């Protein structure tokens, strides 16, 4: 799966541009667009169709293409309900171009509209990865830890990405600087080790690397990452991370007193 630029420019300057939340292409050429609609957007269907035209127009600009399109999947995540009648309420609507008899006419344009308020499954009711992803998206901002049912590598990575995205500008600047310092220190240590420098200097650099790794670990813990994930990033044992966090908290309390 290859991520694409989420900003789609129009063919002419006077036309409107489109900005998607996610736009990517599969290894076999299918286009996937994910968009997030917040608030009661009366024209979200019109907007979805408008956005779906951009991959088509992009394909046409490449020259001799014989009108052969690759499948396009447009997924709209709605934080509101648009189906008023109770009997028409569906969490997910799958939309395809069909003819007057309801038969499928074109199988390369797919729309999925997800009404998030209608997804009411609890943690113990989740059956597959689709359920888990919807549960993750709907409840992400309310989680204070990773639920056991989502304790898988793919969701751990998603939580890490969300935690970084939630940092304010100052916190992210500190995170980036700490990470850069860590990489710089690690690169220097690796170079020194490869060149076979004397044991004493190696030990000093190792201590410096450990100290810098602890600084990064404390910054990551302050941003909300789980200790297990911090251990994976820094290479530190979890007990070292927890001990350093406890010592820092104790010092801050003493200073405050």
C-alpha cells in the first residue's frame, strides 16, 4: 500500500481543490480514499462524488489509457446520522452504480458511508478486525490505555501514531529534538564500536547513550505512550523506564514542596 498526497489540485486554477484525510494506492492499482465528515453536512454525498472524480481525472492525464479505470474505494466516516427513518438506519451503506432493475452496472466505483453514532458494539461484542477498527476510531479519544482486545501490533502502532498526532507544537518539538539527539548519540556510539575504540571510551559513550535514552523515554512517557512501546523504541528495560519516571516524579514533588 502506497500513501499518496492527500491534497488534490484541480485541472484549472479557478476550480476547487480537494483535501482527503487518507489517499493511497494498493500494489495492484486500486485507489482508496478515506474522508472524515464532522457535523451535519447536508451535501456530504455530493462532496464524496466530487472527491471520487479526482483519481479518475488523474488517470486521464497520463496519456494513452483507453478509458480503463482502476477500482476506486471511497470511505466516508460520518460523526452524525443522516438516515432519519428508524427502519432505514444502517451503520454502513455500501453504494455501487446499478441499473433500473437493481443489477450492478459498474464495479469499479465503491462508496462506503459509516454512521459512527450507529455503531454501538461494546468491547466484548467485537467479532473481527473490521469491528475492532471501527471501535478504535469511535472511542480513540476516550481511551486512557490500550484495551486488551486491541493489544495487537497493528493497533499498538495506531495508538502510537495517534499519541504523536495529539502532541501540541511545543511537545512535538521536544519529542523531535530528543529523538534526534538519541539518533545522533546512537550513531556516534555505533561508529565508535565499529572502529574498535578503546574500552574506556566505549563505556563512556555507552553511559551517555543510556542517559540520553532515559531522557527520551521520560519525554515519551510524558506524552502518554505505554511503557512497553517506549521500551521498544529506546531499547531500555521497562523497569529502568519506570524507575526513572518515579525518581523524576519524586524530585519534582520535593521541589514543589
